[in-house]
C-alpha cells in the first residue's frame, strides 16, 4: 500500500496470481514471522538488566509501531487480487489524513527500535556500570514514537 500512497504505482497487484502470492508470502515471512521470531529469541535469552532494558525497549517500540500501522494505517491486504486470503481492514482509518506521514513515522520507529536493540546489547558490555543515560534514551524514544501518532490520528497536521 505504501507504493500507491507514494505514487510509485497505481496497481496494488501484478495481475499474476503466483507472483502476488509469492510476494505477499515473502513479505509476511520476513516482516511478521522473521521479526517476531527474532524478538522472541532475543527476549528469551537476554536477561532484562542494565543496558539490556534498552534492547527490550527497542523490541517494544517496534511492536507498538507495527500494531499502530495495522490498526490505523494499512490493515492487512489480501495476498492476491482474487481476495485470497480475505483482507483484514484498517480498524481506525485515518480518514484521508496523512497516510504517508504514518508510513514515515513507522519507518522512523523501526530505525529507533533497531538502534535501541543494538545499543542495548553493545552498551551492556562497554558501559555496564553507567546505566543512567538509558532512562533518558528510553523516554526520548517513546516521545518520538507517541507524539507523531497523536498528531496523525487526531489532527489534520501533515508530518511529511
């Protein structure tokens, strides 16, 4: 859907059942299954203490942003033009508000989340004893996540 919003294409599907199914399957496997599996493995084996709280926070940022996009921005499209499987609609549509801003906000959330994950793991070995800045980093990351979504959902302000 973001390609249509960005005017890269006007077509949602290729017209080829196998190509559409393959593209959707790969997208779901990498973004939903792969990301979830990676998060579960990291969270199972990473004890939440010291800087690793930043890693846990990064995982949570990504999850909250993904849920926001599913509920407000994109829903889950059917894999093919024939409607297989049935689409899950957007629960709370932005009603013509800034969908491109929602996509940009989601990309920013993913980047902040990934940086938090890597920083938490790295800083836990480098700066194990000085965890005070972590509190400020976590607070800032949530401000960057929540404030744009409030503007996108409840105002007519365009962020992009």
